[in-house]
C-alpha cells in the first residue's frame, strides 16, 4: 500500500509490530473521548484491532487507516487515512493522535496528501468526515482541509449530534487547478 511522507510524518500500513502503539493511543481516555469507540483494554485486543480492522480494510477495500510515524522520534503517534463505511457506502477521512501531538497541525499536514491520494489514485467521487459536535478540534481540521458542512445527524444510531462534512472530487480537482 501507498506510503505518504510529509515534512514531519510517514504514513504507512499498520503491522503487528505496531501493537503497543495501537494499544497506547486506543487505551487513552482523552484520545477516545470523541470517537464512540470502546477503550482498548489489552495488547491482545490491540492486535485484534490491527488484524480485524486495519488488515481487513486493506484487503477488502484496498485502503484503510494508516499508522502515522512521527519522524522526530520515530514513534507511531496514531492513525490517519481513509476508511470505507459500508453501512452508508461512503469513504471517511479520519485521524487520531496521542494528546502530546495535538494542536501542532499534524492532522491537517497528513490530511491534505490523504485527500489527494483518495481522489487521484483511488478515484473516489466523494470523501466525508464526521465529527461529534463537541469535538471542535476535529471539525476545525475538516474545514481547514476543504470539507464543507452539509448536515447534522446521528452516526451509527448513537442518537448523538454529529457534524457531517463532504468534499466532492469535482470540486477538489477544480480548486487544485485554480
């Protein structure tokens, strides 16, 4: 799968060697606060996340969330990338990082080339982003990277208020020419 390099990061597929890093960010209450996901409670469960989610997505759809390696310390600090959501037949852009890497522009830095990859190499028609209303940091990133708010709705029947964003391929390619 594609490897993307930015000034401060390397994005690559997850491997089983990332199990401790996956455990670290997925067991962190601050990181998981706005995800709707359960905290990962063991290294064994972290391994399942890699094999049953990441590997399965790579194999089934040809893409999925990537490990984000921070170059300065060679540490996997979270994930970023595209994920196909079969229940709504859309591709979502997402990112999740350890708190010490928040507020540094890393989400935006990695998201621009991810969007480029999605439209130019995967030929996606649209990329969406979903953020809980209280997750201001996440929806500000979605706006900064060019996605437009198009509705407020729940996600996966959770009854919560989420901000739904989208970016159409045609609009993206048009803006790239301008």
